[in-house]
């Protein structure tokens, strides 16, 4: 059975007049060593765990977060085509001008507008 940690924060009405309470839920499948957000399943950042008082193992939380980010970037790179489409090239040329070298910082892919 997963451990559940519910977070409820009340915002001052003068600062956030259109917001009431923020409520989030984190869950752990490993006896509380690492925590994920229920809303999207991603590993909660260590600073959020500290701020909200979520009882985690800092080393394991950071390791899980790093592994998740590495997997995300690898999947992103695998989905990217070797060259941008004609539409992407036209948009880049319109935004940056002709003859500009653009670099995707995650894949390292370069192309000239």
C-alpha cells in the first residue's frame, strides 16, 4: 500500500484574491523514501519536500529525480527528427532572421535559418 501525504496551503486573500486553498497530494510506493506528485506522477523536487515537510530520504529523492530527468531528456532526444521541418524552418527564419544558427540545447541539433 502506498503512503499518502496531503498538502494544504492557504494563501492570503489580499495577495491571491482569486485563489482559496492549494491542495496537493504526494504518494510513496517505497515506504516513504521517495515521493511523487499524485497529479502528474513525477518525482517531487527535494526543495518541495523540505518546504512542505514531506518526510523523504534526501539522497534517494535526489537520485530518483535525477534518474527521471535523464530518462525524460533521453526520450525527448529520441523523438526529435534529425532536421526541422520546412514549417519549423520558416517559423525560425521569421522569428530570428535568415542565416542565424539555432541550437536545440537538449539535443545539440543545429540548423541555419
